[in-house]
C-alpha cells in the first residue's frame, strides 16, 4: 500500500514499545523519516535496536510530554534534524 508518506517526517510519541513501535515500523515501511519519543531512555535504546535490526534508522528523543518545555524541545530537535513534522 502506498500512503504517499515518502520522506514525510513522522513523530511518534510513546514510540518505544507496543502500538507506537509498530507504528514506527509501519511508517518507515512507507518511506517516512521516523522519530520516536518516550520518557524512558532505556526503552528508546531497545526500540532503536529493534528498528535498526529491520533496517530503520529512527531519531530517538527522550522527553516527558507532561512538561510543556520538554514537549517543545522534542519538536524543535526533530524539526532541526529531520525537517518539519508532517504526522
């Protein structure tokens, strides 16, 4: 299926496990540039290894979205490295 996401920047919060990790794999399979975020760095490291094992090179960002400053920092970091977030 072609969702027209090639080179679209996708930022997935809660992307280090479960549904978020599965979404990261799916978006990457559609050609998106994927960034995943989670509060826990160790979960991000595991997710990064999982994604790299299937050929995905995600950007990982540790951030607590309950803190508005961390949420804003997360978006700034992703956009400065990958470009404007599309999804």
